C-alpha cells in the first residue's frame, strides 16, 4: 500500500433510495484523494454508475480519479454479494472498506471484516454494527449505542459535505427575496410543486423568487418545468455544481430532512424542514430542539402539512432577528469540514491488520 492506501467505498443510488448515499460518499472520496489515498467505488448496478458519473466533474472523469467496480448484484440483498466481494478483497491490497447502505447486515460486516478494516456510514441505528469504524453525523446521535465498533465518530462535526461548504460566506438581509426549496432527489409526495403553487399567489410573498432543486428522478419535473415557463418567479436548478453558492444567494430555505440540512447549516441559511421517511424524523426533531431549524412534521398522512409549512416560513420571513440568530447558531454547529475528518480516520490506521 505504501503511502497511498486503497479505500473501497460500497454505495448505491437509484429512484428508490435516491442519490444522497452516492453524494456524501463522493465528498469523502474527494477528501481521501486530497490525502493521497486511492478511493474506488463499488456499486451494484448500472443506474448507480450513471448517477455517480453525473456527480463527478469533467476533470475527475477525464483523470479517472474515482474508478467504479460494478458488482452486478441486487442493492437490496448485500449478503448475496459476500462471496464476490470477499474474493475481491482477498486478492487486492485494500486498506479499508467504507459501506453506506440501508441494507447492510451484521453477517455482511463480519464477513468482510475478515479481509480488511470496515467502516460504516450510518443514520438508522438499526443494530450494533460489528465494524472498525462507525460514522453517524446525526446532531443527537447516541454514540454509546455502538458497543461493537472499535471507534465511533458522532455528531455534526462529521457531516461529509463537499469542500465548497467550508468556504461559503453569508449575510442575513431584513427582507426575504429568494427562497430555496429542496424536496429530495425524487420528491415522491410532490411537495415542491404544491408549496410553490401555494406561495406564489400569497400576499406574504409578493416579489419572492423560488429556487427549486430538480433532477432526472424528480417526480414532478415536467410539471415544475411547465410552471417555471409560465411564471418567471419560479427558477429550476438541476446538476448544480456549486450548491453552497446557490444556497448563499437565498434568504430562506425549505428542505426535507437529510444531509441538505447540514449543508444549509454550514452556509447559514435560515430554514424550515420536514420529514417523509421514518429515518428522517429523529434528525429533523434534533435540529428543531436545538433551535437550529424549525420542523413542521412528517408529510405522510398529514392533511395540514402545507398550512404548517407556509406558517413556519412566513414566521421566519417576517422576523430578521430570529433569522440572524438561527443562522449564527447553524454555522457554529456545522463547519463543513466533516469529510476531511472522516478521510483522516479512514487513512490514519491504514497499516493495521483487519479486525477479527
């Protein structure tokens, strides 16, 4: 291995599990590259390969900075790939395997841990992970839960954001003119379109521009495109290369829970959040309870959701002092250097033997 340890990163992305796993793993891969490590992605299918390549820059693709190993397996059944992956690990000088999957199992981690050091990116706390390293950047994570892990990195300091989020500048203005909307890579409940249609005619937002994130898997992409063509106050953003800069142009944000909340914190954009999956509720409530980002509840089976969302956004829009206070608190909580801290942990013990 020498001074250039090889780190395998096992992750997938598709319409069912969205793109967040690949995005945060790419942030870690870039941090590893800066430390002269050699990250290699390991994915199940061609959809994951296509999404991952879209996230890379042209220069990264041209240099082949991040090779991709295609297992041709089912991302929902990681145990079935154990023989294939253990065979690969047995014949390659891998320093560490980083796993980011909701379908990981104890048997998977134990088997691979016989071949190399294993790290896990976790935000479910589904079980006590038998791993060398566990990373959970939830603001309220209970690190004592992970009794079987040799080392645990917990809390917002380990949020694996892109480097741009550690270099952003932000100012809170008295008047809200631009609102940022992020409803997940797929937006399965159509929140972006419903919220924009509610806010556009409201007297509370007469001159506001609404910046909506969309993508190839976004459920309402066509309808939002048609709306933006009719209404110049609706601006769609896709394949954004500098997300921190886009966020910094906005005075207020509305976002689904997930890593986007940490991104908004790193920039300092006053925000309102919601959840649409069980694994998002705990984190969203933690941001709310710490006075960082108001939480308006879960979209599922919630007929008053849009009313609550609009009310919370209006409250923040009318109160610049509250927005300044929250913005400062957010930036103090997330500094944008989490990917570098994770990369350091993945490489600092590169010479150690695998866990037994």
